[in-house]
């Protein structure tokens, strides 16, 4: 696919007067089987499966105009952010063969998140997938019939292509471009799966998972002490890495079957085990690190006890941070949210939590 997309890249001149603004909102996602460890150019050591979220998203606008030389500015929450802008510039430089037209443009990128940055919610997944989809929209305008007018238009984008380029920017971003649920990583248990881009699982989900809820319990909104990028790198020397990758591949097999059948007991078992394995790997790295906080453990203990007491099928998962994702079927929303308000908010930073759910993927804003 890489050669196909390379050959299809728009390599012609950017017409004089070509200018405009595009905007995309792309969601974060929460992995159930975790991606932790990579090789080569953002290739995962094991497949992963994630829910696509709805409310936790990045909204990114790209202003563009024909220029004599490449220009780039990046703003986050209304403030210029050269550090993150440099990461996006590096992405554009490293993969300019796929987007050669960018060298003829001046770009102004404005982005915002609807959730705390760098606290274990996948901000790079949502922000980089939104940026890539905006970039692809600009290319579509160049290829389309409106290139000689002020750039505007509508239409769909190739989601596998968007996933491929999002992966190059941030591995987990590859999963954010699909509705409901996505699988990233080659596995013999799902036809069409690939290490180079994610694919949708929407058509192979039991109905119960299409309306699942995710209450994100904010234990801390502070920046993580160790970035996900650094954490992935530490897997290269982790003594348990080989066993972990084997276990993850087995969990993929079992979770795929569970997602079809609607077996919530197995879903809970795999999801919670994966979350704890992720953080155990961090503790076994050299140097080791701990991203959980005391209230992360308090929430985990209370969630498991509540499930045992009530038989309500809710469970937790964690991303690479201290916050706890409380997952439960839509049919249990009233009881679960009552539990949150009565017992769990005391463990949250300033009582903060986000009511989220499985979402429908990216949306075009402009």
C-alpha cells in the first residue's frame, strides 16, 4: 500500500491563489489489548484493539496558502506552541515524499483538546489523526476541480490511508480514524489486518459493544513523568517483553471472539488483565517507572469490589497514565453513574470525570 499511496501523492504545482482553511475533529481511543513496544517505523510488536471515543477529541484547523517557501506555525489552545509544532514539522520533513505539495504552502495549525493533555488519555492519537486528515483534505482539494478557486469542498477520505499516515505520526493515532472499534496489527485471527494501518471492527461487534460507555476518572491532570514514546523505547530491554507479546497475541484471539459473542465476563477478564500488564511492564523496565497514583489503586479496588457486590458488569482499564477508564454497557449507565457520583468522585482530582462513550470516528468541521 505504501507504494500505491506514494505514486498517488499530488506532485504538481500549487496554483496561484490557492488558499483556505480545513478543520477536522478526531477522537482519542482507549486500547483494550495494549500497544506497548514497537520496531522500525512505528510497527507494533503486537496487535492492539481499541474503543473509539466520542467526547475526548482534538479539533484541528489548518489554514493554508500558496507560498514561495514552506512556512509553518502551530497553536495549541490559542497559544503558539513551538515545541509541539517542531514534532509536526519533523513528521512533514520525514515523510515529504507523501505530501510534496506542502513545500509550496504556508500552514497555520490551530488545535485544542476537550480533555487534559499528557495525562494518560491518548492526546497524540487524536491530535495527529486530526492533523493528518486535514492534510489529506488539502491534497483532495488540490486534486479536485476546485483547485483554481478558493479551496473548499466536501467528500470522504480513504480511512486506511489516513490510518497509515496517522501511524507514522503516532502509533495509536492509526486507530482513531475508525468508528466504534479498531484493530491495528497483523494477526492470523482477522482477515485484512495489517501492521501498517488499522482496520475497523464495527461490522463484527455484538450490539452491546456499539453503545458501550467509558467514564474517565481523572486522578491527575498533570503531565506524565515519562512519555509514551520513552516508555515504548524501554521495552527493548524489558526482560518480560517476549512473554508479553505472546500473551497480547493470545488476548487478541480471545477478545475478537468475545467482541462477536458479547461475553462480558471474558471481556472484563481480558480488559483488566491487559491494563495491569501494561503498568507492570513499566515497573519492570530499566529504569523502572510508575505512572499510577495512590488513588488509581483506590479506584481499581473499589470498582472490583462493587462488581463483586452488585454483579453489575463494569470494569476498568488504564492507558499510559494514572487515570482510570470505567467501562460499562449502556444499559447499566444509571447505576454506574450513581456509583461514580456516590463513591468514586472522592478519588478524582477536584471531583473531575468525563462521561464518554463509544463514538463514530472523525468528523469534518470545515
